[in-house]
C-alpha cells in the first residue's frame, strides 16, 4: 500500500544520534552483557560488572569516586574512560497539581520530554521513545513536529534515571515509591523503536537495579500490529491501544496507520496478546473529539468491538493545541459515552487532565521551547538589522 508507506518514512529516522564531541562514553543504557564487556576490556572480571550495575542502577551513583566497593584504582580508571551522565535538563517545571515536567536535551541537541504524575497510591513517569513521531495522527501535536529520530536505549533509561535523581529516590526503594509506574506514552511510537525500547525496559525491570516490575509498566501503541505479539512475549508489559474510533472510516483519518493495520486486524492482535487475562487487561485509549467520535452510537459500537477482550477503556479529554483541527467533547457528552461503556461492564475512567499550567501534554513543551528560540532569533535579526 504505497500511500500508507509514505506515511511512515522509516528512512527519515536516524538510528543513533551523533556522538557527543568531547564526552566520555556513558555507561547508562548498557545492559548486563555490555557492562561486563566494557569492564573486560580493562581487564576486570564479571563480578565487578555486577557491583558496577548495583552502583549505577540501584544506587544511582554518578560519581565513580563514591563507588566504595570498587578498588580505588578501578574507580580512577573508570572515571578516566566513562561517565554515568544524565541528559541535560533545559526546563524543570512543576504544576500546581504536583505534575512535574522535564524538557531534556540530548547530545545532538534534540529535545524530548518526560513527565512525572504523582497520585495518591502511585507515581507515574511518562517516557518518550522518539524525538517527534513519523505517524501523523491528526489530533496529536507530536505528529506535527518535523524532526524525527529514534531514541537510544541510553536516552530512554536516562529519562528514568533523571526522574529518580530529581525525586531524590536513590537507592531504588522497595515500597512507597514516588516513581512506581512507567507509561511509554510520551513522544513517539514505541513499537517503531522496538529494539531500543525493549532493551531500555529490560534494564528498568531488572530486579537488582531500578526494579520496576512489568506489571507497573504500560506501553501505548497507535497499532503497529506486527510488533504487538513480540512485545507481549518478550517484555510482558501492559498494553494500551490508541483506538480513538470505532470505524475504519473515522480511524483512517484520526490515526492514519489504520490504513495499513485496520481495526479488525488490530483487535485480533489484541485478542492474541500474550498473558492477557481478566487480571491483565488491555487499556483502550479513546480521545474525545467533539462531533467526530463521541456519539452514544459510537459508545455502543465500541462495546461491541471489545466483546471477548479483557479490556478497560480510558476516555481522554482532547487536549487542544494552537491550530488543532478538533475540539474536546463536552463534559456531558463524555459522561454519557462513559456511562454506556461502563454499563457494559468495562471500567472507563475519564483521564483527568494534569499539569495543564505547564503544558504537560505530549509534545507541547518542546514546541513551546522551539517557538521561544525562534522568537529569540527574530529579535536578534531585528537587532542586527537596526545596528
Ligand atoms: N505513540 C503512542 C504513544 C504516545 S501518545 C500512541 O499513539 O499510543 C499517548 C496517548 O496520548 C495516545 O493515546 C495518543 O493518542 C494520546 N494523545 C496524543 N495527542 C493527544 C491530545 N492532543 N489530546 C489527548 N490525547 C492525545
Ligand atoms: Fe505518534 Fe502517538 Fe502522536 Fe500518533 S498519537 S502521532 S503515534 S505520538
């Protein structure tokens, strides 16, 4: 389907960012085998890699000199060759509701976002998987951003490490964590960057490190059908599907990837998701767009579509952005829609918008910062012209 292939310009995605010009190679993002190999290169046995793993991922230590279970000479040798750096934070914003958002700059200058959402019984970090996104969902601001590249595993794990630093949550606590859950719902389509996402999540799940269990991790996809089964079999994380429509006609427009993997094919992959049970349901995300997908008839059609799938439905009030082609449904419409889904036995919470005052919604802060820089440029050019 050529029309659809052009929607997914995979060649436009750089696999790796250019290396930092003068920076030392960073150990964050290495898995156990790579860490062991890095140490073997400087003549160290495998058990040292286990100790180093503990310092990096359990203790969050950034200074080799403080890694006191390692010999002094080894600490010095490591400091000469490696770093345990974090991404640069260019903005650190806290909302009045406690939501915190970090705008992070990668080595190549591109910017990504991570958002921490504290709740009574948990704290969730929303993690990005790509700079921008090649999929052009019509209601999504990230999809309008031109520059796209895959994040490396280091950059994905780096978001979690940075959040732990900022929340003061090292060593990795067992209970009552401020960062207890992860959702791959930031910028980008995680299943278009599966290898790096899988590597990063395996590091995050490792019991002797950051140790966030697969039950507390949710990966959201717009429906990359061929990768869904592997994701479940290999990672066993919770799955969220950005459904947003009940007919192919409407979904083709909202989520253009639907033209390649239509609703029936997507739901079929969901039915076969490894580990699916009533205790481990798939979340179906449904953004509420006024007059587009929010009628009672569509709520009833949604219930029929989900029949036989252990599911919950997450109704998301549309978060409008400047120039967006849609509006959010009214509270009453969302309520009616939710009641119908609920009455059919599906939990259907309405996602409360969080952090609106700090532009916490996907892709907004990064665009804001780009706008700012553009404004700076205009001011500079104007000043130069006046001189
Ligand atoms: N690319 C993945 C994950 C990132 S988007 C995906 O699409 O699933 C995370 C969720 O936010 C998705 O359900 C997405 O459809 C939704 N979303 C994107 N823009 C939104 C907006 N402006 N308002 C409300 N939800 C939005
Ligand atoms: Fe990409 Fe997800 Fe946004 Fe669609 S909703 S453009 S898949 S980030």
